[in-house]
C-alpha cells in the first residue's frame, strides 16, 4: 500500500490537517503513529482505512482492510453476535464462517455471554471488545487500530496484543495509535509522528540496538519465554527491551512445574506466544519474577548473557533462576 503526496482538509479552503504524506505500508509490518491530540493521527488512520478520501495525492494498493475507530457506534440495532456476523459478511465471509468466527472471537475476548445482548445495552468495555472483534474475524491484510486498547480490561488487552502479533506473523500489516507509550514496546518496525500536517519518522525508536558492555553499562541478559493463549505483555518489564513478541505453534497450555522448566519438558500442544526480552543483568531477577508471577505465568525457556559482539551463551545460574 502506498501514499503519495497525500493531504486531507475538511471543507473547501479549510486548513490542511495532513499534507504531502508519502508512506509505504508493506505486508507483515507493524507501524505505530503518535502525535499530540488534534495533530491528525485519527485523520491519517481514516485515510489508511479508506474511511476518508484524500483531498490531494493518491493512495494505491490497499489490501482488504479492517478498522477499529476511536468511538464505537453502540446505537446500531444488532445483538453482539448479529453485528459480528453481519460485519463478517461485509468482509466477504460466508454466513457460516462469519457466525463461527464471531463466536470464536467473542469467546476469546471473554464476551461470549453477551452474544445475544443488544449493542445498546453493552458496557463500554464489552462494546470495545465487539469493535475489536469485528476487525479481526476476517483476518484483514491491513488492520488499522485507533486507540483500540482504550476501555479494554487487562485480559482483553493481552488478547489484542496477541492478535496483533498473529496478524503481523501471518503477513498482515498493522497500523495503530495508542496513548500508552508502553503498548507493544519494542515490537513496531517503525514509529511515525504527525506534526504540523507532516508525517515524520521518530529517530531512535525503531528496534533499538542492543546496549553493549561499556563504561557505566553492565552486561545484558536475554530472557526467552512462552506464554499461554491470551498472555499479554506484563505491565512492568523492568526496563527490558522487547526483541520478539509473536505467536508460536505449540507449548504447554498450563504452567509447567519447576522440574519441567529445568528439564525443558513440554506439555500437550497448544497455541501461545513467544517472548524474548533483553535487560541489564542487575534487573534480570526482577524480570524473571515478573514473568513467573504474571497471570497467566510465562514459561521460561532460556536465560542467556550477551557479550560485546552479541554472541549469546548460557547465563550462569540460569536453571536456578528459571
């Protein structure tokens, strides 16, 4: 998908909200957009999603797209399941596939008990789950999220984090705005800022390099873990840099006992999330405690140190920490 010289203003002769935007959104990419309130972030996302048309320039190559707006229109005359099934049909699914996908996403977000509830009677948090589910059920080539995490409970935020990772891993592109600077920290391929009608890259925020040993800097430790389905990034990662956050095809569906962790044994196959983070050695114990005491807890797969050349080797005492 490409934007060339794209601009947007509202009304003839109105001020430009965006102007001269050049952007490529390749498959399998994750892009964060930031900027102050009123800077034009939502306008950019509406252009990407095809909700608004550009006042200038061209947008080409848009794949099948799904969009989660900042505000969900809860007054629509549908039940939760009826709305999702209807949106699935609009996204090109058969009726059976739309209904099946709607049920699966309602269950995944813990909202299956509200399947028959009219949208107007849902709480704000449940309405937001429905808004997110409608965008995910057809596995879009481009997923556009405008403050989609706002209003979700912690478990649902984790589900959305995982869903984003799954979309990217499956070759979809995701562009998102979120007020929390920790949201998917370290995961985006790039971070862009809307400022004074322009779209600019944010220097130093895209996949930051590993901090090497040096004056005033201690050794680094890499922790690799696997989470059960629905496991989101812990709120506190002790200053860690997230290097990987993606779905994996198999892992134990329940926490493994300490003996299994030490031996590397796996339980029955399931689908979960792989996480790799790097942190200063002095903070590694706190990071491990955070992962092991999360709900649900993470399965620690490996703890390694990182030397000046980014060569990894087993960390001393890794088994005892795990």
